[in-house]
């Protein structure tokens, strides 16, 4: 190879390395902070008119995983205003398969979906866990779990210990909003889900972080949040 061309390629390679190691992370962080500010943390995002309160990039990843896994049952901890559970119900309707159980400690006025079962109470209470366990036992296919309610570390750790048992091999447990522990805007909510995830992974060999899903669109509200059951 021509020495000049070889030297030029070497320079380009070094520049790509400098960008990847030093510049790209700052660009991603800056864009993420601006996006959260511009959307008021996605507080005005809707699904067919219902408030959904989800990072739309993460929501697209969730849709891809549901289409791939084709869960017979999706358990959602944290209903709030019902937009996300309706989103899941509509996906299942389009797929012609699957149901969602969604749990919230408070009852909200929201539109119901025929593929969604709504439970009111704490995700940790026996009166909630009993029907959830019954539906898991009756599941004729994969079971997937999304944790999106109380984001305090202690609560998430307890949910992880309980709800991880419902997840079937090669399916996923998604722990949402570890961003609380990474963005300054959410510092008041720390410690949040991220240290709970890290603690959980030290106690189990049944789950691994799916880094490809976590970094699907470079930025995410759920760092280390996609946990795949491997056994």
C-alpha cells in the first residue's frame, strides 16, 4: 500500500477512536439531557390519546422484544394512567396472541382493554401475588415482566426477588428508569433501580444484562435494565 494512503488510514483510525472514546459519549449525554428537558421527561407522550410516559426510543425496543418473544403473559408493575398497558394490549391484539396483567397501588380513571387485567394494590402483597401466580401457572408460553412502579432501590430489590421467578427462560425482565441513578435531574430519587439491578445480578446466575437491547438507540431510560433469563 502507498505509504501516504497507509498514513492517512492510520490517522482516520485514530480520529475514530478519539471520537468514540471522548466525543461520542458527551454528544449522547447532551442530547439525552436536552431530550428529557424538551419533552418534560416524556410527560406529554401519548398512545392513541392515552398518556404513556415512556421514552419513545425505549418503547420501540419493548415493541421489538414483544414481537420476538411473543409472550403469553406480560406482567406490568405500575399502571399509572394506563397508556403503556393499552399499548401492550394493542400489540397483543395485532399479534393475535398474549395478555397483560398490570398492577398499581392506586386506581385511575382509564380506558380498559380486553387483553389487559387490572389489579389494584401493592405488587408485593399476597392478595396481588396470588392471582398473578395463578395466571403464570396457567401460561401456555413465555412470561415477561416489566417493573415500572416504585423506583426506590429497596422496593425494586424486593420486586426483583419475587417477579424474576415468573420469567421464563429466554424471556425478559425489564427494570425501568435506572436513569434515576445517572442523570442529575433525577438525583432526588436515589438510590434507585440501578444499584438494585447490580445487587440482584450478584445474587443470581439465572439472568444476564442484554447490552444490545440496553444500547439499542444509544440513549435509554433503562441502563442495565434488560435482563434476559438464561436458565
